[in-house]
């Protein structure tokens, strides 16, 4: 079983989409841990705030199989396959880390660069895996937090 971390977000009806997405995700992978949920403004476009979280899970699927299953899940929850990169999302599920793999694996860049760029990805990841190491360079992601700590992010109850 591969240990994975997935970033989950929504800014279109997130109070319904995220719980539904998590339930559907639990049919695909074994969820081990779920971070707190965070609210943050849309990045790169004007739109409603996003709700984001990270889950730690285990899966027997390969990267290719997992990526395909997650894409199908997103479409099932209303995402259009040809959606513009910076736009509203009914449900967005990204592979952040997959079992220590690094590089482009089956068309998926690992680890996902968003981890080191956006507080809404890094903070929930650190909440459930404070000592997680970047498989690309062996550096602890917690060292990146000070550079992102001033990005707008609010922990919310759900």
C-alpha cells in the first residue's frame, strides 16, 4: 500500500461538495487522517473563498490509476474536464505526495509544487504530518512555513 497525501478544495457549495467528496474518496482509498479545514481567498481570479484540507491515505493504486480515479471523482462532483487553471471548483483533489516518489510519474509531477507555494496546501499538510520530508530534496516542509505564514488563511469549524 502506498502512503499518499491529497489536497482537497472547493469554492462552489463547499459545505456539500467536500463532505460528499470525502465520502466518495473513502470508497477509493483508505483515509488515515484528515486535517482541519481552512478558508482562503481565490488565487489568480475573482471568485468565492475556497475551503481546503489535506487527507493522508493509503492506496494499492498506482499513480496513474489514482490520478484517473481522482479525475473521475472530480467530474462526478461537477468539475468540467477542460476547466481553466485558475477558476472556481466544485471539487478539486490533487495528489500532493505519493509514497516518497519524486519527478514526473505517469504524467503527475511529484511532489506537487503547490506545497511550497500556498499556505492553504502547506498548513493543513503540516497539521497532520508536521515532520513530512520533501522526497525531491530531503528538506522538511515545516521549514517553508515562515515564508507562507502571511498568506490569508483561516481555520474553520465544520
